[in-house]
C-alpha cells in the first residue's frame, strides 16, 4: 500500500498489468501496443461515462438550485436510468440531412468536434507518473489542440445551408477566439512561477509548496470565467439561442449527430475541470488518500462549480460577452502577469 501511494496507484496498476502481459506474450513491442490500446480504451470510457453521469448530475444540480425534484420517474424515485432513456431516444430518432447542404463537411463536423476534446486528455496528469504524454510544452500543445474546436462549429454552420446555422457558427468563432486570449494570459503567471510548460511540473511545484489558487487568485477567477465561455455554457451559451438563431451551428442536426455536439460539451466540461484542478488546485497532490482519488475529488468539485454557475446566472448578450473579454478580462490578465513578474523579482532580491 505504501508503495502504491508513493509511486501512484495508477502507475502501479499499469506496471502490474504490463508485467502480466509481458509474461503472457513475451514480446515487448506487442505488450507496449496492447498497453496503448488499453489506455486509449480507458480514456474513452472515462469520457463516455462522464457524459452519461453529468447529464444526470446536471439535472439534479439544477433541481437542487431551483428547488425542484429533477429526474424521478425512469429508474425509480431518483430517476437513475434517465440518461439511458435519453440515449435510446436519440438513437431511435431519424437522421435528417438538409437539402442543399455540403454533405461531406456537414457529416464530418460533429465527429471532428469530439477529436480535440478527446486529445486534450492525453496531457492530463491523473496521478504521479500517470500521464499519456508528459511533454515539455504540454500547456502550449493543450491550448493549440483545444483551440481547434472552433473549426467544427464553423464547418457545421457553413455546410448546413441555413442562415441560422451560419450565424451560429460565426458567433461561435467570435466567442471562442475572444476568450482564448485572456485564458492564455491567465495561465502565463503559473508558467512564470513554475518555470515550465510541463503539466507534471506544475503539479509537483504545488505539491511541494502551496496551491496556485492562493498565489494566483485573479488568474483563477479569469480562468474559470473563460473556461465557462469556452465550453459554451450559461451565462455564455451564445452559440445557440432559441429566440434568435434556434440551435445555432447545429440547428440542422438531429439524432445521434446532434448528440455528438453535447457529448463534446460534457467532455469539455470535464476537461476544463481537470485543467482547473491541475493548474490551481494541486492536481493529484493531497494527504493520506491516493493521488488519483484526490484528483478525481477535485475535478468533480469543479464540475459542480461550473454547473452551479450555469444555473445561477442569466445568459448575457453577445456584445456584453465580447466587451467583458476584451475590455475587462484581457487587461486584468495582463495586469496579473505584470504583478506576478514584479513579485518574482522582489522575491529573488530577498
């Protein structure tokens, strides 16, 4: 047990499994290949399970905040089977392809939207040593990959041959690009404090000192706001609007194609919660419990915070949202970077 806590429970389990496969097949290449597929399967399983669980949790959190019951019919008094009922309903819906659309681009859009959401998980340190790609420029690659999520929205809006979808796609571009700038600058202070772009190094520094939420409270608030906008959640759900542009970029999608957009939304919700945990809440570091347990508890807490924000604040207008980004958050993030630099300089002098 002590060895598992010291080395990371995920790493220990993976090591035992690798040794078993090596004894079974006696081939290093084949063992490595199988381990890669097992890791990929576990990752996809986490994302799909999160989507199912979060659709249920979203409704229960909403009901709690708005003093309602939430799901309470399908699956007993607590409605535990409601997500599966929704899944069966979506799978049974007719797949309607709009006339005059660009069929190839239109069909690729919901599938490509899921790719950046899934790739981002490769850089998350789930436990000590448990990371798929612990590269030296992890933050840079993470931001580069996540920023590609804007393209499938634009593709879907353009290819749908619909004015509502096209306006929704352009609105998505404006929203997501506007909020990427303050998000990047909010993370710059953390990079300055750690001197590294490596995700595991950021967690290690917090494990040895204090969590960055205490050293960078302004950056934490900016990151949470921008992350909410990047995931297209209320009060920044301007990607769609029933009274204006129907369902925005995915107005012309139905059935499972439509469901893929929301699967990506919940994958992104978990991803930004994990990012907040990694950058500001110490990642897997914590006393007594295994690192992966601490990591999961912190990530679930942040998921609850994002749901809390969604069901507390009313949605904004597009002009208010863009003004908040360029006139408030971006200057505030730059001031935070400047203050961080001054603080580091004074600390080194002392």
